[in-house]
C-alpha cells in the first residue's frame, strides 16, 4: 500500500521478496510516503526509501550476507515505480537512501488503487467531502518474512485541503499520519470537509449587520438621553 499505484506496489513487493530471505536486521529500513491533496483534485508528494547508516556499515564490513549493490538495487526498484522523474539522495536521522518527488498527479489514481489482499489506499473527493480509506497487512502476501522487518519505519502522511473531521491516525493541522510495521494489520481512515464559502459570507454579513444595528441602537439611546436631559 505504500506504492502510489498497483505498478509501484508490485515493484516494491517484488523487491522485498528478493531480499526477505536474506534480511535479518531490525530497525534498518525506512519507508516514508507523504501526500498533499490539493483543491483542484491533484496530488503531490514524496516517497522515501532508505537504509540505516548502521546497517550499511555492517554490510560494508562483511557482517551480512547482503552486498551494498543489492541494497542499492532494492531502493532503485522502489524508485522506478514512483510517479515523475525527480529523484534525489536522502540522508536524515541516520538513514541514507533515495527520495522521489512528484506533482500534479490526478486524484483519480488514488481512487482506483486497491484490490490486492495485502492492502490498498483510496482517496475520494465528493462535493466538499474528502474520504481516505486503506488497509495494510504484509502478512497476507505469503512470501515476505515480516518478522525480519518488524522494526522497519513505515510512515504514511496525508495533508488535506480541508479541515479534518475524523481520523484514526495522528493529526497535526490538516495532516494525518499513520506509523506502521510490517507484522500487523492496520486500517487507515480519515475524512475532511471544506467550508461552504457562500455560507461563511452570509454568516459574516449577518454578524456585521447585527453589529451595525446594535451600534445604531446605542447611538439612538445616547441621543435620546441627551435630548431628554436638555429639556
């Protein structure tokens, strides 16, 4: 489900399957998907895949059955399926890898993604309402040794162009984040609602009109009191 389309997902799983038999290190992998949903029904974001520097040092020292080239091939397999052509090196928080950046992807791509037993991600926009649903469970793939990847960092975050009204992740502003591991089942859900601009204009005008009315009443009261005192 970390892939952005079925093609991305299948490439990722194929690459994972090639390494799963050999990989027996914990906390060595980071997968980070960040999406920004825009009001024009396009999506932009980044997808990062990286190894921990500690694990890479162990591999280069000959402490693993894997080679550095195999690890690099794994990341490239993930990058190949990501949208767009913008790729850059990634080095942060003790992790080294690659980041894919993309913009202006149709939201319909995310509505269509899904159907695999291991997971899916759908984002739909109807009227002013956004709904995200997804599942994640690598145990159903049948060929991944998820226990070898149990401590991997897997993060999905989605920023909505509207106020979030419901979610089962971590909320900061309009961004919902889910932190997952390969050995558990997760169900992702979030909803966001755009305010009706016409309604807000109407409410603002009404408040302004009431304020003017109260000001006029106060002035009339003051003038009346003054005129009575003059008599």
